[in-house]
């Protein structure tokens, strides 16, 4: 079997309503869909994205630039592609848009290999489990009032979620604490609750906030300060009982290794896109396992789910529904609020051609 074409399609996925994060307003998640076609009739699918259509054309061109490295490739020799791509991208560096472009192709290759073997990616890797704990991440934003937060939390519970994440980062410290208190009162003591500051605090502010939130028994306090300040993250982690989660903004397993060496987080969150695809995501996860550190995922729920199912140190899948409209299938939860790993080959989730046409740029 040989790869005969790399096909891309840009789609714009508007959100139902704008989301206010501590960094910016989010109005859409816009994707470059990547499809690798073969002479055997199989096709592998992956995607990368940008928020609010910013610099999506740059990402698209980065993906397209890798086409010569995959044409004629036997998908079972994808390691050779990764080695050549890593070498070629050295000039631009192994971070930023070069890794985003690489992720689009690498993820499609993993899907293709799974389909060629007739196995879900989780089984291709040697699955640890058939269901992964999951938390709802598509709500509880800063743009929601306290009443709206409580209503959204109730809706997540009704959908079967037993864990969920809210955001903090207002200049009003007391207001942030009040929002988390209202959520804990709404969901009760048994629902796992995470808090994300989106890198908007200083080290003293984060420690002060973290101590104020400890009474709410949080599962983690996420990205309290800018991600590159590993020493600061380590100071916060040492000062608080609540676990610190970070890593979604780091690039490749080398970035994750730097965090592990600095002991900057109790839980690491490699991002499938910034890692450069599933190949580096898995390396990052295994490095974390060697350091007795658990991992969660960031975005890309449909592709991250099978990967987490094959990792013994995976503790949570982030369920973000931004990309769901372009997939035929949906993530399903079991009675315990875990995400069920599909037994379908490849990622187990495939692009819906009609939806792709509907959202095409």
C-alpha cells in the first residue's frame, strides 16, 4: 500500500455564542482537515486548527509543504517520514507552526495505520482500558454569570459528566472565589472540579488564589502563570496542596521533559497539535510515566481518546466539543461518566462529508 495524495480542506466552525476566556474572545474554531489517500482505497484523517481563523492560511501551507515526504510512502514505514520531516523542519525550529503542520500529517498517518490493521489506535498501541475518565470543558467560561455557571454545571451532570472545568482570571479575586464556591455548591462534593487560569496570574497571585480555593477540593489548578515560567510553576506547586496542571502550550516531548526536570507541574497536559502529532504525544506521555507523573489531554478529544486509553498514567480526557460538528460519530459516556473508547479502526471517528461541505471555507 502506498500513499497517493495528501488532500486538505479548510473548514470554519463558528461557536454557538462567543466565549470569553482570560486571554481573548473565542468566536470560532477553524480547521485544516488532512486526508492521506492510498492506492488500496483506504484514507487516513487528521486535523489541526486555529482560533478565530487567525493565521490558518499559514498552518494550511505548512501542512501542504510536507506533501513530498508522504507521496509514495508505505504507511507502515511512517517512522521514516517522521525522521525526515524532523530533519527538514530543523531550519524553522521544532516549535510553533512547523510542529502544527507536522501534527496534521502525523495524525492522519496514525489513523491510516490503524485502518490498515483493522484496529482502533488504542488497540494498535496495546490498550490499557476501554474507557477513560473525562471532564466537560466546553462551558463554565468567564463570560457566564454565576446563575449561568450553575445551570451549565447541571446540564453537564445531566449529560453524564462526573467532572468539569471552569475558568478564573478576573481581576476580581473575590469574584473568582465566589464563582468556584457557587459551582461546588451546585455540583456537590462528588463531582470532580478543575479550575483554569489561562496563564493570567503572577506567582504571588496564583499562590494566594490557590490557597483561597483549597477548601473546594479541586482536582487541579491549571496554568496559573505564563507557561514558560517553569521555576514559577514549581514554586506554586510546592506551596499548594491542590495539584498544578500545565503543559498544553509546550511543544514536543522536549518541552515536556523540561517541565519534568523543573518539577513545574503535578499533572502534565500535552497538546496533540503542539506536540507535533501522536508520535511526540506518546513520547511525552512515556517520559511523564517514567517520572511518575500523570497526564491529561488538551483539546482534540476524538483523537486523544484512543491515545489515552493506551497510556497507564492517563487520568482524564478533556472533552471539548468544538470539532464534533465535522465528525460522523460522537464521544459516548458510560454509566460512570467515562468516555468509551470506540472499537472502530483508526481514531474511531471519521469526517462527515456533508458536514465538511457545510462548513467549508
